[in-house]
C-alpha cells in the first residue's frame, strides 16, 4: 500500500492534476497517512502590560530600561496567542519554468498550496507575495477556508515570466505582516545572492520566523548533458552553444558551491533551510519540512518562539 501511495503522489502525477487545490489536499492527506500529522501551528507573545516586580518572578522578564528611568523594578507581561500569520513568498520568475514536465514552479505551487492548506487547517492566517512582470502580487494573511481557496486560486493563476527582485518582494512581504509571523520563501535563489541574504536577515531582525526552500531540478544538480548543446537563459533569452562535456565538472563544482553558500548563509542567520529536488514526492518533501521545523522547536530554541 505504501508503494502505491508513493506512486500516486509522485511529482509527475501531482503536477499533472489541473486542480491545484486537489493536488494540495492529496499531498497533505498523503503526508498524514501513517501517523505523520506534523502540526503547522505556533504561538507568539505580544506585550500586554507592566506590573510591579514580585519576589519569585522570572528575572528574564524584568524591564531594565524602565528600571533605569524609574529606579523601580517592573515585570513585563505578555499575551500568548495560539496562531500566527504565515506569509508565503513565491518565486515566479522565468527560471522557475524549468524543466519541461514537472517544472520548479509547478512543484513550488503544489508545495506552497499544501503548506497553506495545513496552516489554515490549524487555524492560522495565510497570505502570499510574489512578483510578476515587475509588479508585486499580494494577498494579506487571513484565516478561513474561503481565503485559503483565494490563495490557492491565485497560486494556480500565476505564470512564471521575466525576472524578479527577491529582496524587494521579501522586504515588502515583511512590512505588510501586522505582527510577528512565519515567512516561507520558495525559490531557486539564482538571483542576487547578497541582496537576497540581506533581505532575509532583515526579516529575522524583525522577529519573524523564516524558512527558505531552495527548489532545484535533478538536471540542474547533475548536469546530464553531453556534446554540443545550446543553452537558453529563460529570463534574458540569451543563447549560447557550448561543449557540455568540457564544462560539466566546472558546472557541478559551481552548483555545489552555490547550494552550500545558500545553506550556510541561511543557517548562519538562524534561518531554516531545506533544499528539495523536484523528483522527490511532494508529500515526502512536505513531511520532511514540517518535521525539521518541529524538531528544531522541541530542541528548545526559546529565542525563536514561533514554530510549525
């Protein structure tokens, strides 16, 4: 039965389903089969008020700045909420339209829709931000099944084209979150590396819980081409014929270094990083992503209170 389920939820089959909402539901249900109900929920703490310090209060909640001004000890009290806004930032640039068949963009749309489905099912608000043709496309983080369907329908309408400005998109998505939340960026991360990493660090500096999902196809990782091959830049349209055998080793070395840089920069900034190949069953990718976040939360990252 497990084998049949994996086959039914293979990337090729899932991507071929026209109804993105159905694809997302199948992926989520496949992930949950067998007891893998990784929760997509979190909590946030919002400041409520000060009160005079009492013997036995946790010292970490003392407001030392207020003490410096008033010469009196006050404890900060917080309101705890059980759900968080989740903002999905999706790369819809032309480079995501590779390869034919299960493109990175279609895979990204399925994963993003599945994440939205799980988040909404746990009572969280879900929103989306992307860029198409140089213009931002945005849906605010809201709860409810009707809004979930709106988010998934918007994902389904997107057609990858042109370039995108990840730093601008990430910054704007963060600005529009009304309180601390979860920001998940899904991209191949081929664009300006430095600007993208600076934007991601700015998100974490605002207290948001950030994850990056780097999507790559097997061909991009393994470079199976040989002989004289014409390569086309999907974003600029530039073409170049070259001997694939002559550049294969250098390409693989450069690709490995690029992926490692992306991972290392994320980890250094306290950002969750996951690299996914588009030949991995989407339910497995989703399950691994949620389990990784859950394991991190259980490990006691108290400085990052949001968890899925």
